[in-house]
């Protein structure tokens, strides 16, 4: 008996109380047939299976209408075949062997329904037509797998015998129920279920690697949570004024990311062990996934605006930031629900394409807003000659630039991957496409944690404020940045005009770490002189001054 993975043991109690939804156990609840190529077909499932996997038929029952069955009342029909259904299990490579295309008429036939087809192909009349391979290879004995289920006399119900089919090679497998009798197909329904199980468990082949991936990702986020929490707690004990609202936001995003990865691992672990997805747990994972995606993008945007470094508050941007974050959360929930809840096998869903569009548009909005905010922040820091803060944001800009370039390249790769794999022939590596975005998100969040980690060194703190442009130490080191082009530094870009320059450099003493209601930042940057800083942004200065005047 194998031992359960460590993370699986942690979620065992949670999983016991969760409701289920359909999974690798495919149920049929009065499913109906649709006309296809001269036959009536029910596409009963499609999954990636590895060699030695099996498909088991359980309580499968075909039912026709009483009006159709009554046609065969009488002694002439008693005990005779009065209609048939074929169960056909085949691998993707044999897809074009199911049926035959008439080269003269250009029509395709799933069934052997005419003497001409019998003469041309040697098929059996009223059976599903299985053509020989057209690529020169020898057909594998017993494949495609076909079972014929016959209605007898005027019976309206026919049960399929319980049977387990073991596959002999890796592949994407399809199960079709087919009837060649048009009148029978119009009223035919199916109940029962089939169970598809891989050697590693019930997870479909395309999902096989998602379980260990999310387990590893949860451990990685757990390590990040531990490191970040320990760092913040250590600094908070020594200098509580250094830990800011921005640090708390980072903590929340890191915690949400860990929770999301853990819940996805638990979801796939349960699915793999039991064969059904726990709908409550899946919905919870979807919720945290959307929350993490929205919160992480909002965090990057807030950091890019210079919150806590260049400006004490978001001011009028708060409503816009919250609005975009909320809209993204709603769109992401809709997309993830369509992707994961109820989508339990390897069948594609066309509705997902429509749901991707609003998410993609808002992603583009985030990217444009983030880089325009970064440009303004860098312009302000350059105009004020604050080298340490400028270096911090330059590094952050480089991280974002690399992530955007990587994202664009991956999108191009994903587009090529989907365009060249319409039938999921590359199903064994399909999981990598989605895994990339989780890895990229982890790396970006880790970079933010490293760059904005608080420090308890009093000589290396900085807060929302400004070091004078006449500071000799900063001015001497700034020479290395003269070649950087961050804009002309005019007032519209956040820099100084001549009139503002004089006003802004009037020294208003503010307690170190004061951020208009927040606290100071600590990341090892320009030392504060004597605990005093100078407000930088004229609009934010007026907001802070007005707030203080109202409190007096």
C-alpha cells in the first residue's frame, strides 16, 4: 500500500465533507443522439489515457420510444433484432477510420448503409463502417473496439453488459455510441455511466501533471510566506513604524497565492483518488484563483504609481484602481468557473473563448496603466535626484519588462501550439501552457517581496518624501544615471516647474515614516536626515495638508 503524499494528508479531513460533481466517471442522464454523416451519434467522452488504463461500462442502458418499439409487435418480430446501437472506442490516430468517404460523391458515411458501400469496402450491412488505416501501417488487432447492442422484438429497453476495456498504448481516446437506424436514433436515449481510469488514478491524461505541479507550487509559496512573514515580523518588533500598508498588501497577496495553489492541489488530489471533482472545493479554488490574479495585478499597479514612496495616498486613483480590480475579479471568476467547474474531462468548451476576451482586454489595460505609471514615477525621481529610489524603480521596471517580453513570447508559442494541435495530439504536454503563467506570477511576486522587503536598519530607511536635490552624496552618485531618458520632467509628467520648485523645497517637517495616514517604507535606500523628509508631489501635499487642517 502506497503512502499518501504529505500535502494530501493535510487536506484529507477537508475533503470528507465536500460535495461532488461529475468527473472521470462519465454519467449519461437520458442523453440523446444527434444526426452525423448519415447516422445518429452520441459523443460519450474523450480523455487522454496511458497504456494499461481502462474504460469500464456500468449500468449502460439504451431506451427507445414506445411508438418505435410498437412497430415490431407480433410473432414475426419476436426474438429478432429490431434495432442496434454500437459502442465504439478508438484512439485519435484512428479517427479517420471511423466511417468512409466516397471518392465519387465526396460524401462521408459512418455506417454501411447501401449495397454500393458493401461492394466498395466489404463492410457489413447496417454496421458502423471501420476503414483500414490510410497511412500504410498495420491495424492493431481489436482496435477500434466495437460492441453491438441489439434491441429484441418490441422491447423498449436494452442493457449493455458490464465490460472493462483496457487500452494498450498511450493516446487520446474517444467513445461514441452510434446507431445506423435513423428512425431509432430520433427517439434513442442513454443512461448509465462509464469510468475512465489511468494507471496513476482517475485524473484525465491532460491533467496528470497538474497535481504534482500545484503541490510543488504550494510548497514554493509556503516558503515565500514563511520568509516574508518572518522578515516583516522581525522588523515590526524593532521598528513598527517601518512596516507600511504596502507591506500588508504584499502579505495578503502572498497568502492568497499560497491558499490558491494549496486548494488546486487538494482539488486534483481528491479528483485523482475518487474520480469525481468536489464542487465546493473547486469553487473555492476558483474564487482564490480569481482573487489572487486580481490582487497581484492591482499590487503591481499600486507599486508602479509610487504609493508609499512618491505619493502618500492614491488620491483620485483609488476608485479607478478598485473598479478595475473588481471587474477583473468578476471576469476571472466567470472564466475559471467555465474552465474548471463541470469541465471534468478533456472535452473543449467554446464558451471559454468568449470569456477570455474581457480578461485579455483588462490585462492589456493593466499593462498600459502600469508602464505609464512607472514612467511618471521614474520621471519624478529623476527630477528630484533621488538615486536610491530611482535605482529601486529601475530594477522593478526591468523585472516587469522581462515578464512582459516573456509573456508575449509565450502567447505567441501558445497560439502556435493551439493552431497546430486542434485535435489535442500533444495532450501529454498541454498542462505546460497553463503552468507557465503560475510560474511567472510566482517569480514576479517573489521579485516584489525582495525589492520591497522591510529593513530595521535606521540608516537605510526611506519614506514618502524627498531628499534635497543639493544633497552632495546623492548628487555625486547620480551622474551614472544622466544617460537615462525618463522624460523631460515637466509638470504634467510629475516633475517640477520653476514655480513649483521653489514651493516644494520649502521645508515642511514631517515625522519620519509619516505617509498621510500610512507609515514609512524600509528597503535600504536614501537615509533620512534627522528624521525629517520633504513632501514631493504638490497635489498629494495639498491633500495631506488639507486633511491635517481638518483634524485641528
